[in-house]
């Protein structure tokens, strides 16, 4: 199961903790949508800002979040790979 969350109202004038909750849900701009896993933590965050977002339950699974290495580390690894292929 997954939850589809959409930012339907502007966050202007909201408290700092509500802005942080919106950011932690991954909503950046007005009208942006995210497909998130249906967990109690996510439901609590949606409940906290329920006057700013719309949420609906959808069938299927949310995509797994993949962690990316920082740009500096990716560039270093690519340089090392190029250096190793030259030798």
C-alpha cells in the first residue's frame, strides 16, 4: 500500500514545524506530488499538515528511496576509475 500526497495549499504563513514536515514529506512546490510508503510515521506527518495537503491511498508499492553519494564522492570515484583504466 502507498499514500499519494499532494500539496494543495500554499505553505506561506505556516509555522516552522509545519514547513519542516512538508519538506520531510518531499513536497517542494505548490501542486507537487509524492508517492510514499504507508507507515504510521508518514500518516502522522500527513495528519499534522492535513489542512495543506490531500492524501489518498493507492494500490501498489511506493518506489524505494535510493541513497546517492555526494557529488564530491561520485566525482572522486569517477576520476579513480578513469585513472585505473588508463594504467
